[in-house]
């Protein structure tokens, strides 16, 4: 599976979240062999749970694992500090980011601490978030803690 295919899975999660009335951020955790371990989307609105970010959802869906070295977290948006902490805590090796234009979270910090970061600047991810932020500024501000 190439980077575009990996991002397409995360983007599908983001679109599913938007269709459910949630915030359109999706993520997939891939194992060292490139197989998807867990998929998820931001479910803060749907679940009434402020901690259910896309990366957290994907991580939980992957289930308990002995280790996370060699894994890749694919996310449609730069991970916030909460999700960046999850990546560091569990030693996820790589983060593939759809875009960091509409929000720039902790990816520079992750890179400084040895996590491989790739930002695709995917126009579909940018368009999805730009439209959402314009239509739901209060919900977006709540999501990013402003």
C-alpha cells in the first residue's frame, strides 16, 4: 500500500465522521508490515467524549499490542498535543499527515524526538477541513481548545 492509499483510508474515516455530524478528522494505525491495525475518526461530538480524537480512536481500535515500534499513524490533520503525546508514549515510529495548513499541532515536536514525519499537503484534506471550519467555527474552536 502506498502513501496515497494509506491516506485514502484515513480520509474515508474523516468523511464518515462528517456524515455522522462530527469533526472530519480520520486516522489509521498501520503495523510494521503495512497492514491496517485500527481505523478511527474524531468522535468527540458523536460520543460526547472530549478525548475521542481520530488518532486515539484508531489506536484503541488496534487493540492491545506488545509494542508499536515500526508502526505508522496516518492522520488527515496534524496531530494535536494530546495525540502527539500518544505517539510518543507508545513509540509509534512514523506519522503521515494529510495536511497542516488549517491546524499545526505537535508534529515538529515529534520530529525533534525522532518520529519520522511526512506532510502530504493533500488538497482533499485541506478542502475538507477548510469547509468544516468555515461552517462550524464554534465546534472547531471547541475541538482545538480555544
